[in-house]
């Protein structure tokens, strides 16, 4: 089974991706991004699903070509069943079902959130893989949660956002600053030239390990409105400092709860996953805690942070070894519990 070759397909949002895995080694990981959403300031579901229809065949063909294998070489096909945008998921699900039927290979459904976490077990994701149990801060545009990972398929969400996700907060605040979408990477870049202590924003007081990011968004909005009334060029003149201060606030909110969970549960293996795990300040905070709190940290390669099919293939490989296959009558689902 360790030599199994599996195709993974990811289409949960606006990236069409296909990957080939052999054992735990990724042979190819191809993605097509959709630039059209930039002009709308967010993902437009109808446009996303149309773009997936255009992209999925070329992306899958390129994945096979880069891996230097033939379609008949694969043992199974893994696909994202959910959660995500239903129209986008339908494209990937329908394609995976059709190809599995034509090649007469098993079909394996994958939970997108589970895949972000299990990406840490890809051969080249980290120098070593985390040991169970470990904590994983899964943070993206749509999700922010602390997950207690007890085994590959035994996970418990111990903290989550009650409103906006962290990535969503970055994008909404970026809109206030008149930045392009997605704003997270732009804020990260501009923050490197700014003073993170220039401005202070309100932080939420949440119970247990839960998060809230709507408050900081409102705090920034009111602050900007007040300052712009006094100086119309305030944002332009202070953009780097604003980005640095916002980023510091969001990262501190994320890390405070993660640190609390680590101490309370006495778990030193701590990982991050999801699109926001590419943020340089979050990675730096993880590295600081490696020294300060004695954490064993697991930070995935950049290509395994955003939505990608390599992580889907990784989960499919683990499920293949367990004989967990999916009925061809399965359907995509926008909501899919971890």
C-alpha cells in the first residue's frame, strides 16, 4: 500500500488544483488561480464555478505530466467534498466521480479542513512530522480554530471564531485601507516597513479558547473615520504603520489563545495550517514560542498553506490504507464538520 499512487483534486473555493502522491511523497502539485475576483474585492461564487470548469481538465493533465505517470497508474482519486462554495465543489466532485468510473478506481472523499491539518504529514512539508497529540491553529479566510489532533482521523475543535475568521478580518480591514483583494499578503508585505506599536486597537475578551475578529475590524473602521476627518491623507501617510499595527493585533489575538491551550493541556507540539499560516508575523511568533515556551513547532511549506491538492492527496492516501472509500452516489456539501 505504501507504493500507492493517488490523484488528489481540490476545488473548494477559487483555486483549481490537482496533485499526485506516491506514499507520502508529492510527485506534482498544480494549481490555477482565478484573478477575476480581484476586481470584485472577494470571491464571486458563480464566476468561481465557471472558472473551475475551464481549468480542471488542463490542471489535471498537467499534474499527470509533471509527475511523469499515466492515468492508468493511479490506484484511487481523492477529492474535496466540503466544506466550501457549493458550485465550486460540484465541479471537482463531478470530475472526480467521472474519472474514477472511467478508470475503475476507488473514490475517496476528503474534508478540506482535515486536509489542511494533515498536510503536515507530507514528506517535505516539515523536517519532521508532529507527534500525537498536537495542537493545530487552522487559520484562513473562512476558518479560524484551534484543533486538538489526537490521531490522523480523531480531531477535536477546542476553540473557534464566533464571527469573522482571521483571514476575513485581514481582507475587510484591507478594504478600509483601499487595498486590493486578497489583502492579507499585501498587509503582511507593507507591515515589514511599518511600526507595529504605532497604533493600538481593541482586542476581544473571549471565554476559553474561542476567537472574535469583528471587534478589531470595527475598532479600525472607527479609528480611520475619525482620523480621515482630520486629515484626508491619513491612510496614505500612515499605511505601513497601520498595516503593522493591525497585523500585530491579529497575530496577538491568535497566539494568546494558542499559548493558553498549550499550557492548559500541557502539549508542546504545536502546528499552524491554512492560508494565514503563510503570514510572516505568525511564523515569527511561532518561532519565538519555540524558545520562550519550549514548543516543537510545525510550519508547513508555503505551497501547502493555501488551498492545494497535495493536502487532499495526503488524506486520500491515509484513507486508502484504511480502505475508506466513497460511494459514487456521494454529493458535494458546503458544510462538512471536522
